[in-house]
């Protein structure tokens, strides 16, 4: 059954071009050290060494384990200065996924993908998840992490007016609507103190449709 979302779910308070909002670099961490460590642990669990990883909506840090060697890490984000500062990337692409939802990669090019605290800014998340599925190899994981922080003027309405628990189910619904994912997991990896950390992890379906 095809999942339908109302168009108003993806409206934002600030609909000015995203390029203006991300024009200036922000060399800050958007979650605290405990939540970052939880993201890194997830990447350690799901991303194999010597694999090719896509860091979607990347910035100046990727939170990948520093002691693990990856064959290739490609960052796709909005600010060139931030991406150029990221030492974990082997290459990067500046792209606004809200205006250009097609990924500039071949089918089955990556062994895994991550998106850290950014899924709430996508105005067409289903299309993007479908594209990520296209560029991942069969059974490759996509780790989507988020906390309770965001830039509220750029987050979609469906995110702003729902709870942390709702966010888990919302992201899972995006994966199901994309149609090329399987084994969807909803995880709470929040540290005992500080920022919470949640994740939805799914595997690219072995065939075109889950």
C-alpha cells in the first residue's frame, strides 16, 4: 500500500532559498559529545571497514570512527567551506537536495550511507530515500540519526509538531513509502545524560522494491 503524506507536512516557516541559510559556515557541533559518541558507535556497528560510504547532508565533521579505515567517504552537503574542512571525506559535492533530489552517483555505488541530524530539513524525504536506495548496494545500510535539536525555521512542519517518539515512526514511514528498503529498525541510543540520540536504520532491499 502506497503511503500518502499531506503536502502541508513538508512546509517550513522559512521558505527562502536554502543556499541563503547555509551561505556561511557553522563550525559547531549540533549535538553534544555523548550523542556524537552514540552516532559513531552506530557507524562502527553498521559500516564495514574498507567500504565506500555516502555521508548525506554532510558538514565539517562526519562522526565516523577515527580508527576505522574506509575505502571512500563522499560527503554531500550545502556549504563548500564546511565540507572542505572535513578530514574524513575523500571527496565532496555541494548540492541542495530540496531543489535537486537526484543523487549524482551510479546505481549500487556505495556500501553504506549515513545522515546525521538532518533528515528533518528535507522537503521531499521519500524521493531522497528512494535515491539513496538506488545508489546503495543490495542489503547495504542507511543510518539516519537525529536528536531533539534543529533549526526550527528550516525543519518541516511534520517534524516540528511531533514528538521524539513520533519522529522514529515518521522516518520509518518515509523509508516504507520509498519502497526500496527492508529490515527497518527504530533505535533509541540516547546516553544517560545530555542530548538524546535516536536512529532509524534500514537496508537497501535486494530487489528494486521491498
